[in-house]
């Protein structure tokens, strides 16, 4: 901003000019400094103007300084006219951030020739350069709100990223960032003055995936940034070839069907030149049951279910009173497994297995066996039929020797008289791998075939021998060792077996088909592929017979990824064995023209199979009844369980729909009619066993035809077995009959029914049934006496009822009956338990059902009478019916009067006492 001065012009201008001869003098240049936000400018040299006209007044004095420049925020003032001293100052606050320096022209003016200021002179132009001195008023600020970097594990980085802060101050001292600092402590990072962050050690992805550190900055005036900045450092694992995005634990709930094992899996090859890949998925279940989750039904039930030929003899049955030869063996009750420790053997009783097995027979078994101890191990006998005494000849045997399975069959001379095949040898790795395997020896002499886990194996060695000479020495069949009856001081067991056996059976006269053998050893769990048609082109796959191993091969990585995502686990059992199933995925990779190809680590995962909800099997029906003796003596007998019902329920814990906020109670919900199979139902006789001379249980064979059922009968009861539906078991049980063809006396029989699923894993309640036989009297005179007493009791009953109505209505009816007082020295009064049973026990029973029961009772009683007493019995029945119809049936009590005839025979006749209902209106 320029300044102008107006000096008055004197009329004596010529004279004034002569007084003011010289121009003021100032320096040619000035350098000034001003601190921002201040108005004082310090000049070097100081602002002073000189005039040679001094000490002449006015002419030698300095009156003004003039600044030339556009809108300069400065002004110059004269402090002393005589000395010419002046001052430069700011007209308003100076901001260094807006402008750091100023340059302008300044001139000095004298006061002219006189007071009027005429004839003034000005100095030459001087250059003024002013610098604005900065004040550290701003703090550093980072350019970014946050920073992010990614590093690979296992490396040292000199710089992973650079942070940058700025300062709005104008001077280098305050606008420059002189230092950065990491605020977060104990991190493997450092930062230099330029903001470069580096690692101080090798980072590990497994140790920490992500680091978050805070960084600050300082300007050269040591002013700290007002806000620190966040720096995120992601640690990326070193690219390792392998399968990615798979879950170690896969959960399986019973009834889920097929579930994928690796729904999101993919292969990371790290850009390796892969040309093809082969992947093997293995489901390891060798520690579940007999090698995998199989049905745990009994061997008989399984053979019936698979359609095996009948007649199989179980050589290792569950110990019982009938099958007691396995009682001393070590046994795992859960899976019917017998463990042999080299010290035990079992003798099969005579008559269990026929002596002549014929040229066709089958031996089946489950076996788990390991390597034999020692270099030259002894024979380990599984099954042996040898001489019981005197000699030590083996007629047939199945044994293990040096991890070879050997079957011995020596014919008798009466069967063959030539050199014939006698020993059949198989060498298989599975014999000594300590795993469960299913073996079937099909004998169709002279051909013997071995099936192991459903696959066929021919013997690698067959040796011939002469037939055995005939003798009258008895034979001993043994399991787990061979009986040595001769050539020793005392007969004993020898050649003990070391291992585990289960379901050892022999079937004389028949061999099994491949289909039945596959069914008997089939696993109920395994690997599966969802949607085979969508596997993709170029994918080859192969399952092993048990579907526990799946091999996939292809040359396109993405197709292999998609194929592996479709691999699933399935368990078709309704009640699978709970626990862990291990999974192993191994891969082999080939690369294009590379000597060294990438290696793919194996996957170790597992399937967790949850426990199924346990079913509750309930048997219900009529639990007591009485029938006339004639029905028990009839050809068809009496049906025991005409209305038996078998129901299975399962209890689940579910969250209630309507619950209060603070009342999260889980309530069990019972699901009725859960459908599953049964494998046996036993009808047991309670008390004395059946006397086959006069009683029996019967079932027509046609009732089990067309079903997977069979039955056995004995004096202790009736057993129905086989894997079939609960409905079929109901139908068969309803046809079981009881006969007793000698019912001269009153008798009662009690039976108990109990059913099972999965060979006793789940059992029903014990349903008890009591049946009673009613034998009518045979002497007419006794009947007349009974009728007379009946009339007496009725009269007495009516009298006591009328007396009871006069007392308080709260008295117990039972107490009234106990007040009866009569002379019973000649008679015995017995309450008929049949009447007690036939009283209605449910409030909702229909009147129609009651009438039917009365009619059935009358019909049964009438049909049981002899021809001689028909007329008298009809009179008595009419009297009872007439009285009964007048009274309340629920108030009726029937008594039995017992006496003896001349021969001492116990006679029984029923009489009834009816209690009239209380008439409240009379009160």
C-alpha cells in the first residue's frame, strides 16, 4: 500500500527551494524479521533517514516514510524528525502459513522548506525484504487415517510400509517431521525417522495372524501428533501346497442319511505345474465293533434276515442253561465276542453237531488275529474234531499257522479209499493284521472255497492224504483249542488259539451263496458320493467292497475340488454305534516335466456319530383271564395273547414354544409309535416248567411263513426270533396257544413276555399274564347245597344293606362285609379272583363291553358243565342273572364254596352276593 503526503505550496517557493537543497538519504536495502502474530518488524539496518540540510529546521528534518507496493500489510512511522529515526510495523497480524516473506520499496521524505512543508524532497528508493518468523502452533497429522500391510511369515523385512505425517507450520523447523515412534510395546516392529516400518524378527502365522500397532510423529520442534495412527499388519502363511477350508470334526446325527464331509474344500498348489492328482479318502472304522458299524443282531437272526439256508449251528452262543459250554470263556457281551488268550478251549457237547457233515457244509466266523509269537509258532486251533480217547487223529479242523489259514478234512475209509485232498492253505495278510474280518469256508468236496470280507480266495496249496481207518472211538468237537485224547498221559487241550472269535457257525449239508455271504458281512456305514452324474468330466473313482476307501483321480484341479466336495458319510442303521470315525485323505500329484513335484500333506479329520435316542419298548394287553377247563383241553387250546400290543416310544428334550423370559425350561416330549424292528420275543413260563405229559405251548408254523421269523419251543417257554417288524411280532404272538389236557383240578399258569431289539441292546418291559382254569362241580347234591347257601347269603346281604343305609354314608363298604357273621365250620367260602379281575378298571369302559363280558362268562360256564347237571346249572344261572340284572354289576362279589365229596375230591361252586346301590333319596 503506497502512502501519499501533501505538502503546501508557498508563495515564496523560490526562497523555500533555496533553503531545502538536499534530498533525504536512506540505506539502499533493508532486511527485516517479524514474528507471526506480532506487529513489530526488526530491520537490519535500522530504519533511519539523514538529510544534509540539517540542522536547518524543516529542510533538515524527516517528516515521513512512504511504502510502495500493493496491499502491503505494513506501515512505516517516523519516531524522531530530527534524527530521522523510523519504525516499520504490521498493520494486522501476520500469518506465516499464508505468506512467509514480503518485499517492497520504501522512501523517506523531509519536511520541506518551512512549516507548510513546501518544496519537500524524497530519498531514493530502498528495497525492504521482510521474513515472517514461524511459531510452532500446529501439531503433526498423518496423511491416512490408518495403514495396512501384508507380510509373509518367516521373513525379515527392511520396510513393510511407510507412514507419513505433515505439519502446517511454515518454517522448516516446525513444518518438518523429525521423528516417528511406535507407541505399542512389545511388538516385533521398528520405525525410522522417515516413517519406514520394518520387522525385527521373523513372523509366524501360527503364532499370530494379525498385528495392530499405534504410531505417532514429532516435528522438529518436538511437538507430538495430536492423534496416533493405527497400522495393521497381516501375516500371511508361506504358500504351502495342501487342502484348504476343511473342517476337522464332522458331526453326524442318527437318521441324517448322507452328509458331505468336505463341502468347501479346495486344493492349493502354489502355482505348481500340476498335471494330475490322485486322492484317496479312507474311513477308518476298524475299532468299531467287528471292523465297522454292522447290525448287532444274533447270528441266527442275521442269517434269517439275509436269506441264509436254515440249519446253521452256533458254536459260540451266549452262555445259558442249554448252551453252557461257553460259560468259561472270556466274552464281550456287547458284541458277542469271545476272546481267547491261549489258555482256554471249549468242548461242544455231543449231539450239537452231527457226526457226518456230508460233502457239503459251511463254516462261518468273525476273526481278529495278530502275528503269532516266536519264529516257529504252533498251530492255533479255531475249530477241531478229534478223537476223544485212545488216539490223536484230527477228522476236520480249522486253524491258523504262521499267518496262514488251514482247513483240514480227513475222510473215513468207508467214504473214500483213495488218496484225496485233505489240507487247504490260504496265505492272506489280513489273517495277522489285528483287524476284524469275516471268513466263510464253503466245502463242496473236493473243492473248498474261502470268502474273506466277501471276496473269493482259492487255496494256494492243497495237500493230499489217505482216509482215516475206521474205528469205534468217539470224537470230540472243540473251539479255541484241539482235544488231545491219545498219546498223552492225561487227555487235555492243545494248540490254543490267540485272538478273538465271534459268530462261529457250522451248517451241515449246505453251502452259502455269494449274495448271502455279502449280506452277512455288510457294513452299515461307509463313504458315498452325492450325485454321481455331476462329478465332472475326467474324474475316475473306485470304492473298495466295504465302501470304506474311495480313490479319485483327475487332471483338472477344479474338477477334483468339486468331486471331493460331493464325498459324504452315510450310516443306515437306525441306532448306530456312537463314537468317532477317523478320516484320512492322502494325495499324490504329478507335475508337467518336473523332476521334483509338490507334496500334498494328508488330512486327518473325524466323524463324530451321536448317540441315538433310546427307544422304550412297551408290551401291553390283557394280563389275566379265566377260561373253562374244556377250552384248555380242546384241540386248539386257549389263545394266550389275543390283544397283545407292542409300542415303541422315544423321548426327546425340546424347547417349549411358549416360555417366559426367565423360565427357559426344557421339557421332554414323547413321540409315540416309533417304528423299528425286533429280533426276538420270549414267552417264559413262571414257576414250574411245563409238564409235557399234560400241557404245552403251541404255534402253527404257517403263522411265521412269509416273515423273517423262526421259533423254538421247550418246557421253559417259547422263543420267537428273527429281525422283523413289531407288527409281525404282534401277529405271531397273538396266535400262541396254551393247552392242558388234564385239568381235573383248578389251576393257574403265569407267563412272561419280553422282547428285544439289537440282541438285547434295547429290551421291553416284562409283561406278565395269569390264566386260570375253572373246573365245575360234578355232584348234584353239592350243587343243591350251593344253591341253598346262595339263597341264604343273598337274604343276609339284603338285610345288611338295609342296616347299612341307616348309618353314616361315610362307612366303608368293605367294613360292612367284614361284619357278616355266619357258621362256616362246614364250608369254605373263597372269593373268586376271576370276579375281581373282571371288574371294570377304567372309568371310560363302555356298558356294551360289560354286557359282552357277562355273556362270555355265562357262555363259558354253561359250556363247561357236564350233561348230567345241565338243567340244574341253567336254573342257578338264571337266578344269578335275575339278581345281577336288578343290582349294580360293580357291587357284585362272587364267592366259591369248597367242600369234598365222598371220595375226597375237592369241589368248587361259585355263588354271588349282590349289594344294592345306595338310595340317597330315602335318606
